[in-house]
């Protein structure tokens, strides 16, 4: 009998590099196109142009058009380099590659929109001190790039099926089940620290927008509220099919099929040190983390060198049941 080969843990690298290269080209191309358009407006713009506004909406920073355009391009280039390094080194899972692709494309569209909107409002002015507050431009720059970012995430292919071909390790914990017996484990995972910080940020940005009468900026706390609902309340389910982690909004979500589980264990998570913060995160080595708090977490190693970590109570039972259902698929 021929035994199937174990999928290479390096098979993800070509897929990750393709996403990084294509997303980087789109992001840099977008902001360079915006810079070229702005350059055609140079005879209609004041010299220097307003590049920064105070909290009261008054221009308080100025620079040449060339410097303003270059700073936008360099900002995007820095974001592209950061996200590219994450995807290039840690893009083991499709969720990470989709996040990297979306974030990279968003940064390019953000820089381009901010550059275009910030200068378009100054066309025809003789003095940049007359430039109006960019609150609407900033709101547009935050929202409009979400469209290409979502499209970028959607076109990134998912991970190919990679069933495990080796047995679950003998030292991995199990939940004993009789032959034919089934079990389901479900827990709610919430992030009090992240919810508290997010709620404070929502309140502060809403108050600031009202006090300064920058009504367009109310889109910021609205977006923060959606992110908060999507990132800090999850349902974690273990059954015969494997592991499912789903946000309260239904997205983001991920599923680990039972036949792709190498082993499951309990681990301890320090959000800042291990994942750089809270929410849906990418940690060292490319681990994907649903990090809602510090402490006990479920760690699932799957084929292809992928690892998923979820902070949830009673992780020991979840790990034992996952090892049992994974063993049954062998």
C-alpha cells in the first residue's frame, strides 16, 4: 500500500510571495497615479500647499507640492514594506495572506485618496491658509479604500486541502468517547480589555467630531464600532467536523477540518508580547491568533505548518476533543 506524502510546510511560500508582490504593485501604482494627477494640477495650486490642519480645522503645516506628494508616496511605501514583510515571512495561512493583501491595497488607496482630496480642495487658491478643514477628505480616505481592500481579500485563494497522514501524537490529550459516540463543545469568547479600549476610542472620536463640528468624521467611530463587534466576540465550536471560530457578526471566521489537525494543546497567551495586541492577529512564526485576553488559550497545529491560537475558557476540553476527532479521521 502506498502511503501519501506529508504536505511540505514550505508549500505556502510561493503563494505568500505572489500575494505580497501583486498587492504591493497595486498599492504603489495607485499612490503614484494619484501623485501624477496632482502634479498636473500644480499651476492651479498655491505654493506652498497646506499639508496639516489643527484640531480647530485651521491649516498649520505647509510644504511644497513635490514634498507633499513624496511624503504620501513614502508613507504608502513604508506600509507596503511592513505588510510585505509580514506576508513574506509569516504568510502560512490563507487568512494571513488575505489580511496582508487587503491591508497593503488599503494603504495605497488611503494615501492616494488623502493626497487627491487634500490638494483638490486647494485648487484655485492663491494662499494655502485659506484651505478648508480636511475632515471630509479624511473620512473619505478611511472609507473609500475599504472597497478595493475587500476585493483584494476576496481574490486571494484559500488554502488547499491538506489532510494529515501521520497519527496524532501519543502524548496529546484526548477526551474518551465510545465507538459511535459524538460530542460537541461550544464556548463564547469575549475580550473585555479590547472592548474597553475600543469603547473609549469610539467615545473620544465621537466627542471630538461633535465638538469640532467635523460631522464627516463621525464615520470614524461608526467604523470603530463595526470593527469592535467583529473582532471581540466569537463563538468557538468543536465537533466531529473539527474546529470552527466565528465572529458574532459572522465575519471573520475560520474552520480547521478534523482531518487537517496534527494536534491540539493548551497554551498561555500574552497578547502584546506574543501577538502585538488584541483581535484577529498574526504572531511570530505566522501563528494566527484570535486574541481577546491574556491567559489560557487553545492552540491547534494543522498541516502545512499552520497554527491557530484562540483565547477561550476550558481550552483543555476543546483540545482533548479535537485530538479525539482528529484521530478518528485517520
